[in-house]
C-alpha cells in the first residue's frame, strides 16, 4: 500500500519527467554526452522524478535491446 502511494504523482510532474526522458533519449540516440541537475528543497519530489525517469529508461532500454537482437 505504501509503495502504491509512493508511485502516485500527486504534484503532476509527468510533463517534467517526459521532457527529461526526451532529452536523455535524444542524447542516447545521437550518442551525445549530457548532464543535468535536479535542484529543489526537501520534499519537492526530486527522488520521485528520478525514480520515474529511471523506470522509463529501463523500459526504453528493453525496447532497444529487443529491437536490435
């Protein structure tokens, strides 16, 4: 139950997560280097954003791995 609660996007950050994913995906496809920082005070959801981004990247990696085998 606590795990489900942690997955809810109560602050509606999906747009930011999708934009970060697009940037990382584009850099990966173009084999470019990139770095970024997520700054904010305690409790604004930095960890939440990074965890969701990681989930999207894992899914993308699986698709790419399947597509190139």
